[in-house]
C-alpha cells in the first residue's frame, strides 16, 4: 500500500478478507438471552447513555491502526448509571460465571479499570488486528499484573465483526497472520471473553453501518506474570495476510507499542 501515511486511516481492509463464520475455540460468547439471565442491565439504556454522553468526555483515537472514540480514562468511574451497571456486570457476574474457572487462582477483575474502556466506533471506525498488552505497566509500590483475559460487551447496532486470526507467536520477530479463524458479529448485544495469550490475534473490521458500534471493555488480571511470553505493555498490531505495510507504518506500530500514554 502506497498511501499508509502516519495519521491516515487506510481505506483498505473494508472487511474483505474471508473469515469463517464460527467462534474459535477458547472464545466465549454470551448473547442477549444469556446476558438477561445473568443481569438486569438495560443494554438499550446503556447504549443510549453512551450516545448521549457529551463529546468532551471522549478522545479521538486516529492512527493507521485504529479509528475510534474513547471515554477519557479519568472519567471511567464517572459513567452514566446504566453504563456503570454494565461495567459492573462484566466485573461481577460475567467474571464469576465464565472466567473464574480458568484455572488461574489469582485471576480477578482489574480493580483500577486501568484497561477499562468505553468506546464508540462511528462509521468506518476500525481496529487493526493485534494482541493486547501482556503486562500492566509498572506502578510504583504495586506488583506486576498480567492482563490475562479480555472481556468485551457490545451494546449498539453498529457493524464491524470482531475477527480472530491464526498467526505467529506475538513475541516472534516480525510476526505474521495467516488466516481468519472466526468472528463475532457485534450488531446486537453480546459479551465476548477470551484468554489474552501469545496467539490471541484479534481486530475489528470497519463499521460500514450508520449505527455506532459501542463497546465496553474490562480485563481480568492475574499475578502469573510469566504465564505467557508477551511482556508488552500495550497492544501490538500486525498487517492482515493480504496487506503490505511500508517502513513508516511498521515504525509507527513499534513506537505505538512502546508509548504508554493513554
Ligand atoms: Fe484487543
């Protein structure tokens, strides 16, 4: 691709890659009936609240790798009531029902919501394939924590599949993706959970609908710092199998992976 200038969102990858219509092993999906059986969270109210939040509550993340609006981190404990209830649903019942049995005794919801997020992906909003951060950045006086599991909740009607990919180990030299292994369609409320291991490649295709794709994220941390080799403190992006990056895009990727500013 010739025009992957830094700061410009590439127009490629309009969801063209064929990814099988299945959910990969190890990925847990709760659809609306399961959500309703676990909680009284009003997903429609939460979606409306996110759409009604003032623009200054968000910052625009726009890079060659992502195009989204994220609630400022210092406002992550000051959410509208139904959104807060949905976050607590991920931190409580979803964790209890699905992640607690992961054979990781220290696994617990991220009490600081360091990785907690509320996101709006407007039309064309996208997130390049990546593996999430492996370790929580070191904080003075605190032990290190592994970002061991990732939980997402889709609330809106927006499109742009959450795609999972088979690829090299994320710590390999210049890791590559090979093929899509499954996807989750976000256009109706769902919860998705997966282990953030060294092969947990995922990304979101562009939202080509007029609805915003609304996403909440919560992480479950453990003290098993060495459970996986991924010691990066931010997500690490890679090209799709049919995509070529120029040297500037790789440099931007590497810089992004080292920069801890949120
Ligand atoms: Fe991710």
